[in-house]
C-alpha cells in the first residue's frame, strides 16, 4: 500500500486521483481548503485522511504532513496538484494578481514540498509529482503570467530531480494539455479585469473568448489522466517529464523542431562568444 499526499483534492484532477488511489488499495492524505468537500464526495474510508490545507500557509502544510505521518506512518507520493489559472496579456495583469498567482502555483508548491521532503528523506524513498501544464513548455499568448508559474515549476523540478536522486526520491513533471475539467470555469480561472483595447483582435485578446468557448469541450479525458497517473506512480523508472494529451505531444514536437531550426540559423553567432581556444603543448 502506497500513501499519497494530494493537494487540491476536492475537485478536478485531485479528486479523481484520490478516488483512483483509494480504489487501488492505497491510502490518501487528501488536502483541501475545506476538507469537508472531500469527505462529502468520498464518504468515510479507512484509507482516507481529509486534512485542511491552504498551500500558501507553510505552518499548515507542516501540520498536514505530520497528521498524515501520524495516521499512516509514511508518505510515498506527493502530488502537488493545487493551482489555478490567470487569463490576460502580460501587460494587463496587475502586480496583485501576479503575486497571488505565484503564492499558490509556485510558493505554495514549495511550501508543501518542504513540509513533506523531510519524511521522504528519512525513508530514503518517495516520488514527487509536480503538476505543470502544456503552458509550462510553450508560452501561449494570453497565458503568459500563468505559464510563467508553470515554467518555474519545471525548472524547480529539474533541479530537485538531480538533488533528490541520490536520496532515493524521484521527481516527475506532469504536463497536461487541455482536459475537460473546470479549469476554464470561474472556480479555477481568474481573468484580468483590466482589458487593454490594443490587444483586441490579437492572439492575446482572442484568447479570452477562446477560453469561454472551449470550457468543457477540451479534448482530454480527466478520468484517463487520473488512471495514467496511477500507472506513472507504479512505474519503477518514471520519467522526469510526463506529457498527457495529444495536444501536449504535438506542442512539444513543434517546439523542439522550432528550437532546432532557430539554433541552426544562429549557431555561428552563438558559438562566437567563447574565449579563443588556448593552444596546448610543451615548450
């Protein structure tokens, strides 16, 4: 039996992962701002511990981890799933909106990870699943600030993977594409109210209407992603990055091709900035 610690477990991917883990016989420390929302969905289960957690509260994160250890004795998998989106051109986002978004999507992830890692280090085992996004691999117009939080998650996760590997702890970056959750609904998505007229009719401005039209018509099946996460968690050699969805795979392939093409065009200038090679040999 594995023990999961899942943030944002009251809805979306978090709730689906909790259900999948319990169905497979695992135990779950399911965290949410209001833990009653978890138990109302899943009822009483001997392997479920619903705990209150605002990921921006580091003391509460430590208390949640300690409660999980007291109940189950260990934490095998940390799923940093909690987060939300911000739609609007980079210039339209206010400092307050940006700081609030980073407080949850980046600093919240770090606070929870710092709370759980001491237990994993003591075990010399564990697996951290950091939820990024298709927007953490490619910068979409209209999603620049949100995407920047996911780019941060990707960079942090790469470094953590190298730091934690000698301690027996694995890290995987989960990169979902557009899935049919409530992510584009107002419960998970903030929209910058400051709309600048110059962006109307541009890709950034058009993204606002796209988000409304695309809500609940996305190509990805959330239940299939949750099942895929179970496969990932049970793999003896999980990847550093795990894209989910045909749209994510296509974007990654296009991005790689674009970077390779640009590097080839500017390779000579890129290489020209080194000091000249010093000749070696005996006098």
